[in-house]
């Protein structure tokens, strides 16, 4: 499986349609039904677990996975389903919520940089530094003259990570407004999901068009070959999980991961 197989999901700043015209239902190369997708994902989970172990001991690269999307797009669920069975020693998740007072006393990338992956580590950002040109913009937390400079900062930051042997994959989990409405309503209707509901989700929903415009500018200014953005149609959770898993496997496969060579002949050692 080659990463080139997923080129149609790459967000190309020069040719992509507005988000309102990008289909958020499964595209033609994904299975037609949930059962087939879940069966394939189960096999891919085993492959990811094996590749992650080899990535951990190979230690030539670092992998940063960025997950962004509107509320209910399924960032947590994607992590849970795609990375099922991996060794937690080599995979970490960083969730970036509203910054604390201490974090706000530093530059906005301070809390991000210290969570960047180490050699052989897979780091998953559940939201990320992009909130500082998304939520900050939509909610007018900083003037334009401040947050617009951050596109350059972010590009330079990601280039530095890549120069230091980090592979970056950025996924936009794309849902439509009706899917979000149904998922938010489910959080209200199901007592076991009430805890997931936050009134701030309604504020963000009321700013749907502003967020869409903000994301489109993010893609046009920060989608580069060394740090690509992929649009992931996410109205169907099973299609979302499968596509993300396929892309991660493709990028790990292309690293030609191997176990380190030992300086002894194991056939000549007998444990008594």
C-alpha cells in the first residue's frame, strides 16, 4: 500500500473545492457497508500494532499525527479504533483544550512543542496548534494582526520538526452539519453520553460557516508536501476509521522499518 494511493484525499491548496462542496460521506474506494469496513479494520489493527513495534525499535524517525475537525467529528473515537492493540509505550496522545493561565504566559507554541514526539514514538494530537488560527480567529480572541502571523510560525515550526526527522500527517475529519446535529442530539438523548455534551458545542455550531472559512485558509496556507493535510470523509465512523488506518499503514510501510541487527549469533546461544 503506497501513500500515493491516497492522493485524492490530499488537500491541495491550489486546486481543492470549498469544504461545502467536498463530500463527507464515504468516497468510492471505501467499502459500501459497515461490516466489510470493520472486518478490514480488524486486520489493519494487527498491521498497525506490528508496524508500531518496529517503528519503536527502529528509532530512525518520529511520527506526528494531527487530528482536527468540528465537534462530534470523532477525534477520540478515531484514536480508539485505529490504534486498538498497539503498545502504549510507543504511542502517546496529547489533547489541547483551552490553554491554562501558565500556558498563556508563554508563547502559544510552547505547550505544543514540548509534546512533540521522540525518536521511535508516535504522537497523536487531539486538536493542536491549529486552534490558534481557528478558535482564536472565530472567537476573536486575538486581533487579525496577531493570529495571521501564526501561519508563518506554524509552517516554520513544522518544517523544523521535519528537518529533525519527524514525519507529519494532518487529518481533517470532515462531517456535514446534519451529521453533527444528529450526533449532538444523541448526546442529549442517551444518558450514557450526556457527559459528552457541552453548551459551548452549540456556540461553535452557530459559527459553522466561520469555522469552514477558517479551515479553508488553514489548508491554503499550511498544506505542504512535507506536512500534508488529508480530508477524511467522516459522516460514517467506520469509513473514517478505515481510511485513517490505511493512510497510517501506507506511511509506515514506506519507511522500510526493521529490527536492529545484533552483534552475536543467537543460534550459538543455548539457555540452560
